[in-house]
């Protein structure tokens, strides 16, 4: 990864954060909780993937339609997040695979 890639990544992240800050307060709170949850249990591709920007797109559409955030996702934020990542390999899956193998399999 070059310096230019790092700089571009930071620019993209700052633009993403600016979009989140433009959302109404209730959407921001739910987004931050979703982000926290997804960084804990989410897919391996989360930092570079389209999931977080897709959530912001979804929330912006909800704001434009004048809907409350809980109308969009329901009251169980974790269940909504689990539905988003159900088919994606997670860090927990990778860890489980690493410990379920034969003893010494990691050394091969």
C-alpha cells in the first residue's frame, strides 16, 4: 500500500463521515451503533467494502422519504446488521476455522 493509497483512503473516509454527520440525529445514533456492532462481528471486507456506504445511502433515502430510522430497520439493530452480513465471512468465522483444524495445521 502506497502513501497515495493511504491518502485516498483517508479522503474517502472523511467524505463518508461527512455524509453521516449530515443525517438527522436519530439516524446518526443508530448508524454509530451499527458501525460499532459491525466492527465487532462484521465481515472481513468491512473496511474496504460497500457495506457502510450502502447503509448511509439507505439512510439518506429514508430521510428523503421522511421516514424514521426505526421504520427502516426495526427496533433490533443487531438483528438488522446480522441480516446484512449473513452470507459474508466474518472474523469470528475465520477464528473458528483456525481453531477447529488439526493440531499444528496452522504451522503448515
